[in-house]
C-alpha cells in the first residue's frame, strides 16, 4: 500500500522573481511554543513596532512601543529539527498569525556563525571566504554591520540560504542585523550568559573592555557550569567575586540556575531595559532581557 503524505499550504514568497511556495507537513515541521506572554494567540495591541529574532534555537517575536519604552507582548518558538531547509515553513507558520501588518519591523539574527572584526582589518570582499574558513563551506548568505555606538568594530555573520532568502523576500528593505551588535554595547561588567534551548552565549567584559563573545552547545546544566568555569580559568577570573548575569528562559529554581549558583556567588538575572507586559511575572523579566538592548 502506498503511504500518502498530506501537506499544508503555509504561504508563498518571491525570490529573484521566482514564486516559492511553502508547504509544511502537519506532523513533522511544526514549531514548538516556548513562551507566550498572553493567554491566547490574539494579535498584540498598542505596539507599533516589532522585533523578530531568529537563531539556531528558533524564533522570538517582541511587540513594543518605542515612545513608552515598553514591551507589549512576547512569543518564542523552537524549531523542529536541524535542517535549515525546513525553517522557512516553520517561520511562516509563526509570522502568519503574528499580526505584522502596519508594524515597523526590526530583524535580528542570533546564529553562531558570526565573528567580531576590527574595522581596520575588515575587507568585505573576503567575508565569504573568512566565514568558510571558520565555519565550513555551508550554503549561506553573509552580512555585516557595526556594533552599536562603536564605529571601530564590525560583526560579520552568515545566515543559512533558505532562511536568508525567505526574509529578504518577506521583509524587503529591512536591514539584516546580528544580536551581538547590540548586546556588546549594553553588556555589563563581568560575565553575561544568555541561555537558549540548546546553547548558551557568553560575553565577558573586564575594565570596560570586551574580551569574549562565544557560543557553547550544552546538553545538561553541568555542561553550562563547565563552560563558565573554563572561561574563568582561561581569563584568570575569580568566580567568587565576578558578576554573572543570566538571561534567557531559566528560573531561579531550575537545575541550570542551581548548578551555576554552586560555583558563582554573585549570580543574578540580567535586568530588562524596558517595562515588560503586565501579564508577565516580574520573576520572568530576564527571560528576554538580552533582546531589550536592540530596542532602545
């Protein structure tokens, strides 16, 4: 008997004049909901602006009011699978119900394939070769941008081709930027650790000088503690006195937070730079505090 696979039409977009039709297998390619600041999937009101962050973990959408410096709603989703060719269909699922019409869109990428390059040594004509040297010859599109408030430092990053082509067509004219461009500018003195479902991102600032921006994969809370302790050893940091700021969907009572607390005495949630939705408990404000740096 022949197996029949029914696909759901998700949408379509244009790429270089060619209409790309996006289908999604109803069982295999649905994104996993990670967080929703509201109790339903209704459009968020009172925003005017929207921040879309896409990374190896999935996609996060933040509705915000720039004049009020307030976040009106947040929804986060995790990709299903690791094949980037499937991601456009999953992203389309999310954006189709997000009420983006008439909103100013800011687009961020937070993928691992990124490098910090001093402007004096940055030659855009070698960006593709440089990314291939560091991260392999993957099929991707390379972009670059300056660190916010720093004309001497660039971020070069690569986005998987299917995802890049999708967003170039969906948000024509919107600048592609990397989250690191804004996180560096707003980074606190000490260690800052953003936690995602399958990796962490660590920044180290000492005496107002950036020493490290690095992604680390993890499977257990012990892995996270190991990476942070290893950084302390490499940079001769005193883990009992250095400040460790945690952002991401990590509760104080989680095993990951408790594991880090065993070694770091000065651990605290990274504060948000914007007011969060009233429906969001104050103990969860650090879940997305790392993104607020890109809004102000």
